[in-house]
C-alpha cells in the first residue's frame, strides 16, 4: 500500500480522511512495514465500509488486516440502528463466531516431551478434522433446535463439560436472541453430523508452551507461568455458519431495501428491517453453534489427556470469537449509545473493570487470544482501557494472510512443511497435505510484528508468547 494515501495520526494509527460518499473516516492500525505489505484492496474495502448507512466513529482495520469478502478481514465497524444503521452478512463473515479457546493444562513442557508423539497421535485419532469431517453424534431436529438456542450451555447440560467452563466464555456460553427457525433447513442439514469437529482451512488444535511472559501480574491473573503447557482450539460454526452467510447474502443483495451499495459484497439490511432482524436471529444461532462446537471439542481433548497425561487439569482460560456482530454500549462523544459492532477477523478486547468479564479476570482485562500459523508463535494479550476509545474495544485476531491459499500451494508441498517443522520439534498431524501447504507458516504475516503493532496502538497489551509443540491441522 502506498503510504502517501494515508494521514498519519500516531505512530501506529493511520487515517483515510472522510471524502466523497464516506460518512466517516477510515482508520488503519499498523506499523509502516505492515502497511506497505498490505494489499491496496484493504484500503478500498475500508473506504467502502465507511460509506454504509448509520456507521459511527470510523471504519477500522486491525494490524493483521487483509482482503476479505466485502469487509476486510480484520475490519471493525459499529452502526447505530436509530440513524439508519445496517447489519451486513459480509461484515460478520461466513464462518460465524469462528474463534479461539485456550485451555490451561497445569503441565510443564517436561511433562509432555516424553509422550509427545503418543499425545499427537491420540489427539489426531479422536479430534475429527478436515473437509467434510463428521462427529460422534448426529443431531435430530429437536436437538438441533436446542443446540442453536443453548450454545455451550446446551453442550454442558449434555455432559460435555462443566458449569465452570461457561464462566470463561463470551456471553457465558449462550448468545441471547438466537432463533433457530431463522436458520434454513439446508444450514441445519449441513451441521447435522459436524458437531465436535475442527473443519479445515486455518482451523487447528494446538498444544503449546508459554515461552515468554511479558506482564507477570496479568499472567498470574490468567493462571499462566513460563514453561506452562496450554491447548488452543481454533474453529467456528462449520457448515451451518457458512450456509447462513450464503443464504442471507443472497437475500440482502436483492433490491428492495433502497441502499446504494459501493460494492455488492457489502450487501446489508437496515437493523430495524424485517430482513435485518431475521439475519441477527440466525447469526446468533450460528454463534451458539460455534460455542457448542468448541465446548464439545474441549470435552474430546480432556478425554485424550485423561488417557495420555491423566494429571492434566484442562480448565478454560477464555473463549473469544472473532466473526460476530454484537449489540454493545459505547461512549460516542459524551453520550452512551447502543451500537451493532461488526468484528470480522477481529477480537473483542474489553479493558480492566468491564462488567461483562468474569470476576476473576476483571482486574486484568479480557484475555485476547491471537492464534499463530502452525509453526509460528501464538500470543495471549489483555484488553486495555484505551481500546474502548480507539476501536470500540477491538484488537487483532491472528497474523493475517500474506499470500493466497492457491499461491501457497504452488510454493510449498505439505510433506516439505511437515518435515521442516519436525526438524524444529513441532509435530503436525493432518488429513490433507494440500491443506498443510496452504497454511504454511510463511504464507502469513509475521505474527510478532502484528502483535507489537497492536500493543503500540493501545488496542491490547502483551501478556505471553506461546510456541507450538503439536498441531492437529484441519
């Protein structure tokens, strides 16, 4: 991206001034190096989002931003329904409530190394992964309805976890306002056999070691120490979420709402319209599906550790989504307003003292879980008070792609990637060699540079850096 297109507001904050049909400016958070490497499409998409009705504050892009469908991935935008604000399926994304759950194991690296291969093989055998993967249960119609309403709470009530898990999940594991009847039959059929599965693409389950702690106070609050072993689960709402996105994009792009779109991919509906309300009900059901899915995967992981490392405790540190639209109260000027905040490839990052946080985490701020890319570090950050005023309490969600999957598959072979990571002591298990090549670590931006820019911009604070030991890759 050409930096002359931007006005530098602060060292890691850049503005595209409001002009033409833009209703607000666009703000990009990034270092110079990250911006120069960004596709110009991010610039164009951030500008287009700023043209949507009812947008408040600015159209934001996080340091890991890259081209997406309609909104950039790493895009954040808030809309006021009382000013004609809209909800956009492209602003949420196809994998509704894709997110990360982090589990504390109570183990150290030394506990795992002697059984690493056995653990990797057992996780791979018991965690369904890959395109078309199916789970151990089939949801009949009544259970599908209950799951879409109940989310992770539904899973816990059926024996897939404990009440304590729910305290460490956004929305306490159950998104209110979900309406299963707003979800199409096709979406439900796609999900019928997919509960408790990782899926494919950039989804994974990773066993990691905390190799560096930056903030000892917040690390203690999170239950973290150096050399601790953790588990990260990255997945979403599988076929159901994708079908909800597909269904409503088709409906939103149809004429009738009277919205002049700068790009057809920004298809949207007024929040107060029947279509807007129906999408929100379906989208919230998709969030519950993702929360239930990660809860079931947690149960499977606990079963594997009970066999291989029975001393592990596997408690939930936190579970946070990065493809959502949520109703939140934010201070705009001097007035608190209820806004519909779209985060697409961006993570909510609530600061210390926020009432929505569990009491045990409230003094430290919300854990922000930033996933790596198979062979690279992941990070645990904490939300800051400044983030609220900077970008509606939002932060990055990962490294962000630096090249397309097609280009990555032309550049590497899966076996080549696996062997290179094995030489570094990282065990990879995957049903797809092409999938491994598409997700090669070098196909992504430098996650450390992304995290450093996120912290420098005041969006979140670094707490710990994690290195992969085992990765089950979808």
